[in-house]
């Protein structure tokens, strides 16, 4: 299910939503799978994990916890995508590997 966790799919769907295009020919996707909103592949040479999202409280006077239930109950809102990050290996054992975004600084 890599496509649903890929930055290329996220960018394609955001562009499609913003432009309200009916045709997939106007939005960029490096592979045809990137431009599918229902399917996914299990391996891909173009896979890039989604970049972290910065959020802010939706209400300035809200003193409730910021995460867990707050994320699901619309108490957080999108601010921006974190751009100053790089992928770094955080786990490697045998054939298994996991990467995570870390700060470039």
C-alpha cells in the first residue's frame, strides 16, 4: 500500500482538488499509479514518504490536548508542509529498512 503513503500521490491529489480537474491529463504524476485515487502498489522505484505536516490549534483559547483525540475532532488545522527535511534510515535489520524525516539543520 505504498501509494497511499507517498508524497507523489499526495501532491497529485492536492493539485487535483485545488484545480478541480476532471481529467487526469493535467496533473503531474511520475507513474500512472500516482494518478489513481483507488489503487495502490506494494513496491515502487519512485516511492517518497509523505513530508511532515505542521499544524496549529484551530482555536486559540482551546486548552485541551493537541494530539490523539484532538487530531480527530478538528481541533488542529493545517499550517504548512515541512520542507527543510531529509530522509534518514532509522531502522535496518536484514532486508528490512525504515526511513524517517529528520531536520536538514
